[in-house]
C-alpha cells in the first residue's frame, strides 16, 4: 500500500478523478518511467468540491484501489493503521469492534462517510469498520484536522471518506482468497453501461473461524469467528449535457462471535444515496449544483448463545444541497445546506427521546493570488435539543515555487452528544453539551532532488469531553494535544521507499495523564518494487507504548507485513499476504488478543 501524504507525491503514476470519474493516486510499481509525468490529482473531501490536491490547504492522505490491491488487506483497519497520527484499537481482529483515534482526538471524533453518506451510529457514535469490505472500495480520502466548518458534527480530528468501486462497461472480476483461521473470501464485480450512464455492482463474502479474542479462560476460551456479506451498487446517468444523476447502495450483513455475556451479534447495515447534479453558466460564472438524499441504517442484534437479547438500530435520513461557483479563475465560492434526521425508535432499548433533527448551513471560499492562497469557511449547526454551534476554518498558503509551499490553518470543531450519551436509560445525561475543539497547524512540503518531504506541526484543545464515570455521562474532561508528523518518499535503490513518523502528546489537563489508546510515537516504512511480473512490498510498523483504561500500560510493538502480487497472465493474477511475519504478541486494547502470524493467498480473474 502506498499513501499520498499532504501534497508531496506530485509525480503520480495514475490520475485521481472525482464525482463519477476513476480515481487513483501515487502507487509504487516497476513502471518508474511513468512517474516522470505530472498528472493532476483531484479530491473532494477537503472542500466539498472537486479541487486539485495541490491547491487544497489541508493535510490529506489518499489510498487508491491500486494501493489496496497491493496490500491485500483483510480489514480496512489494515489500511488506516499505517497513516500518520492514526491509532487503531481493536477488541480482537476482523469481525470485532474496532476504532481509530486521529491526531489524538477521540474514537468518535472522526467523521466517516461512504460516497457522502454519514455512516456512524446515532446511538454509540462509532463506525462499524469490520463490516466494510476492502473489495468494495475504489479509494479513501483522509483529511486530517478539524473540518466541522464544512461537514458539521464529528469532524474534530478529521474526515475519512470511502468511495465505492467503479468499473468500466464490460469490465468484470472474480476471485477467491484463503488463509489462516479457515479464512475464506469470494468476490466478484461487473461494470454495466446504459446509454450515457454506467453502473458497477460488486459483491464480497468472507468468513473465518477466527481465534480467541480475549485472555479469559473457561467458557470464553474459544475461537470467535465471523461471516459477512457485502454488496455495493454505484452508478451514474447523464440525462442532458447539464444534468446527471448518481446513485449508491451498500449493504453489509452477517454475524460475528465474541466473548462475554453477549457472545455474538447479527449485523444488518445499509446506506443509499441519490444525487442530482446540474451545471449552469450565468453571466460567465460556472455553477455546479448537487442535491442529494440518502439514508444510513446500522442494526445489531445482541445474542447470548444464539438467543436475541436486544436490538440497537438507528436510521439517519440525510439531505444535502451544495453549490460551487467559479467566480473567476482564482476565486471559488461554495454554499451548502445539510439536514439529517436521526431515529432510534426501532431499538429495543427505550430512549426518552427517539428522534433528532440537525440542520447546518455553510459558506466556503478559496482564493489564489500569485503565490498566495486564502481559504475561509463559516458554518452554523442547529442540533435539536442541543445548543447551536458555530464553527470556522481559516487557511493561508504560500508557494515558494512549484515544488515547495507552506500552509497555516486554524479551525474549530464540535461533536454533538449521541443518544446513548443523552438518553441511555442506565446513565444517560440530557444536560450534556457538545464537545468543542480549537486547532491550529502549520505544514511545509518540498521536493529535494526527487525526494518528497513533508513536516506538519499541530496543536488542539478539546473542551467538554463526554466521559462515562461508571454511573453516567458527563462533560468533565479538557484535553490538550500537540503533534508532529514527518514523511518522505523517493524512488531509488531498486524501488519506492515511503517513510512516515508521528509524535502525538494527548493529555488530560485535569489528571495530567495521556489519553487512552494513543501512542506518542509511531513509525511506518514501506518498500515496494517490481520484479518481472511480480509486485512486492515490505511494511514495517512501530507503535509506542500507550495507556488503556484503568491506567494499564500497553507495551510498544513492531510488525512486519509482506505482500506479493504476481500476474500469471494478462487476466489472471495471484496475490498473497503475510501479516505479523515475526509472530509478535501485542495488544491494542487491554485483555484483547491480536492475531498471530497469518498467511493469505488469493487468485483473481479480471478482463
């Protein structure tokens, strides 16, 4: 897997397109001669409009389809774990509850989207990463730092947007993989054209006997497996030269096993979206307007020895209207309205309030003059039964030349309390207010003799953190976060070398303790190369010691992962992955085991 950090992978092998076009970013391969051509890379998450990544005043990481195929990840968390300043914690392996901490913020302080649809739970605030199949993903855009002024609640630490697969007309693939713990995965996808439109259908089914995810003895000393099926349908249709439609449907269902009183669950999640796009030209001003309506549902039936113990189900109906105007070659203006309705009435647990409406309006502008770029965003959110919030982002960038620039950002963010925080019958607190953050960052990026280098320094304060003290939820914590990120990339010595390291100091200002499950030090290195028809990669990860709940210290750990992709023919390829090559014992959450050395091998036919 190869990651584009900020802007410093300018010489891309493949182009990244957006809003109905194919998308990729920098990927290491043997075709080094192709890297000499600069290709425009477009992203949408940083500004909610299509923009060259070189012009966005944000720290960004892009993971492409080619990166995913090279890494052969079992879980999306395998991809996110090597991103700077992202800590991953999992209650076991694939199929278990997993969470991420971006830039030292909380596990529910990162907004997660699938093709623009919010997919976090309205009850827990978390995202079900374990059910998202990597086979369904075209690319992942990661924006680090607060983006609540554009996206609203949750985007304190950043935004992760997942875009589903897109195949050309007549293109198809089918394959299977097998591995450790009786792992099996079957996948298929096809692209279909219809007039001036196209639809992609992808299906993935995976299952595993798993391993014992906890240290407990007795009845809990058993393997904890899973069985998930994922379907994604993504399409678009050009109606006129100025009007087009897009649609999305994703469905994840299955069951998993774990230890404890509740020892299993049945999961049924879906997301759908319909978006209308309209282009106009008024007095020489180009306007692009997008109206979308969609829904996300997450449903989990908690089981005890196969018997239902209660259902948590939330639905979020979502509506959005965004207009982008190019007022000149140097100035663009974005205006938008978001509205979503959360509904937990189908949950077995009875909440005092079962529905909540949220409406946000924002204005965003980006202006470039000579070597300077200016950005400003202002947003107002009205959350029903919660105080309204105003957030903003200000950015300033200066380009020393075509290869070097410096950017300064300052912004605020907020996280509205979840239904569990407010109304859970056993500990909810309806007096809670939203968590609120202030963040600043400065980053510099340059290219020195074909070596791409980036530094990033950031500081954040998060107030009114919501904490469960054992009896109820309360706004009691204030945190201070300071961080440093460094990354470099170069093509020499027989392949591509990617380094990144991060230092994160996330402290509770009252107790002076480090926040749980955030490592101060992280280091990642990837080497990728090609030999004949084979693509190879070696990945090394170091994660420093961390605190967990109860002041338990989790030891630092090191991982080595290997990958190989081999083209048997023009259409048939063989893939393999070795995870935790050195068979290290480590934990990302106290009392929960991680997988020992694991092997995977797969074969794919693609026309």
